[in-house]
């Protein structure tokens, strides 16, 4: 499931992955939030201690996400200490449109500030 991250600066969208994330979480939660957002997309995506993994459908939805909203991405940050996600993000981050960065969980506030900055 994807839970909204409360208290973000204006213009920033944020979600935290809780339990196992499924394709329906993208379809029903993340994508509608991106489509309803006006202006450049600024996303903080937290995969912390409550994250249990991705279903195969969610992994595919995640892969397509950058391409489906290609021209609107400004900045996106993944916040996680999960090694396999950090490795994949560093390996494939160049494919993400706009600016992209990976932050450890203890730098969550720095990630939010970075996404919000111009």
C-alpha cells in the first residue's frame, strides 16, 4: 500500500510504501495523485521499515511510471536503506526524467528539501 507523506512543502508529492506494494497501488493512489498535480512533478518516495516488497505487477508499474509522465518530472527522490533498491536506483537512475537522487532514511528531511528546491 502507498500512504501519503504528510506535511510536505507546497508542490511536493510524497508516498511511503507500507507492506507489499501492488500494481493497484500505483493505479489507484500514485498515478491519480500525479495526474491531479498541477505543475512540475516533485516526488518523494519512502521505502522504510514498513516496506515488505513489490509484487511483479508493481515492479512493472514502477518501471513505466517515469515514461508515462516524462515531460512533467522535475525532481524525484527515493528514501530507503534497502540495499537492493538503492543498487537498482543507482544503476537505472539515469533513465528517470528530471533530476533524481537516492537518500538514506536518516536523511528523509534532506530529501524533501532537495525535491522542493529549484
